[in-house]
């Protein structure tokens, strides 16, 4: 998304200097997972790429969600191996 497009969307919604913007996503259960902005950087402007990067830091809730998914995948892989060799 280009910055000008984001600004147009914000203008449609209406905002002022007290308005906060948050970044995140909805998990599989429909719960909002909020990410914190860690850094805003100018990307690769020194090599003629006009990009601004927003680096997000996941919160503990997100990390727990990922670990649950990884554990479920590992459990399934172990069950496949046990069925195959036992």
C-alpha cells in the first residue's frame, strides 16, 4: 500500500492527533492479536527503493499461539511415525 492511499483511508475515517493506529490480525478463533510497532525505517532508499518499513514486534499471546500450532504439527508428525514403525 502506498502512503498516500493509507492517508486517504485515514481521512475517510476521520482522525486527529489523539488517534492511535494499531497493527495486528485476527487469529483462527476470531480474536484480535495486537502487534507493537518496534521501528519505522526508511527501507532501501539509499539504493533507490522508495519504501518505508514498519517492523512489528509480536506479543506473548501471538508467540503462544504459534507455539501451540508448532506443537500440534509436531504431535501429528510423531503420531504418523509411531503408526508407521510400531
